[in-house]
C-alpha cells in the first residue's frame, strides 16, 4: 500500500514563505504525476498544482502562479511545495496526492495545516 | 475554468434507503481518446479525501458495489443503492480533463 506523509506545515506571517514536503512510499513514485490540493477551513477541495514524473512540467492554479513552486526528488521519493509571498487566503490544509491518470488521485496524504496570519 | 455544480448540497438519508447526487459540468468531459474524465471522491469527517469512482463509472479498489456512477458529456450521477451509517461525509465530483482541475462544491451526506 502506498503511503504519503506531508510535513512542514505551520504558522507563517503574510508575505512569508513555507516549504511543504511529501514523502511517498513505493517504487512507482518516479513514474507518476503528483499533485497538491488544498482545503480552506470549512470549505471544499481546491486543486493547487501538479508536477510531471520527471519534474520538468508543472501546472498551477492562477492565484498561486509566480508564488508557489512544485518540485520533486525522485531519488528520495519526495515531493515539495515552496510557498512564497503567502497571503491569508492561502490558509488551508494542504494534501499531496498521487495522480494515476487524469486526476484519478488514488492515494492522499494526511494533510499539512498551513495558517497565514500576523 | 470548468465549473462543476452539485445537487443537492446536503442530503439526509435513512439507512437502507438510496441516495443520489448530481454533478453538472459547464463543458463536456469527454476525452479525445474516448474516455470521460469525471471522478467522485468522498471525505469522511476529519479524514483525507478518498477516491470512490473514476472515469464516471469505475469503482476504485475496495469500494462496495452499493456505489455506482453514471452519466456522460456534462451530466453525471453518483448513486448509493442502500445507504449505511459509514457513508457519512462530503462527496465531491472532480473533472480531470481541463487545467486547472476543478472540484464540485461538495454534497454533505448525513445519515439519519
């Protein structure tokens, strides 16, 4: 069974930065797209970003373009989300998820809570 | 962006009774290769979301056959034939055809 474990969440001031990590077990990590999805308090799910298996191609939601960067280290089965110039509306639980095919997220992490507040 | 609309937004169901959730898309989710990229997820209280149904009607591993999905183009439905207490949670449809990927607003299912 694949396991995804996020870390790095916490409290950050507006304008600050935070880096989330997602450790993925299993030997298929390097073959699959990986995704970040977030959920603001009391709200629904919001797709944030994705990264290709080789890490060359990335896609982002409009509101995080230029501020968030998704990367991965296939040698360490790890996914990262660098979040800069953070704003209050970035406050959310951030999930990493494995994309088997066209948004079929078959495995999710437990979520990393992020709070942007002064 | 593709907008997904779910109805109803909340549902209270007696155990053993059926339940149905509708998901409508602002554009067709038919992929050029022939599949339709509409998935269903459930989020139980305090838990991460989990995949239930992918590509309209395929049940994910371990999902009971009480759950079924149907639809085509822009209209989709998730059916639960006989609701059980463990089915409580928020159900989301999601489209994987266009960027950005988008989710419906969610349907909260409560068991009476």
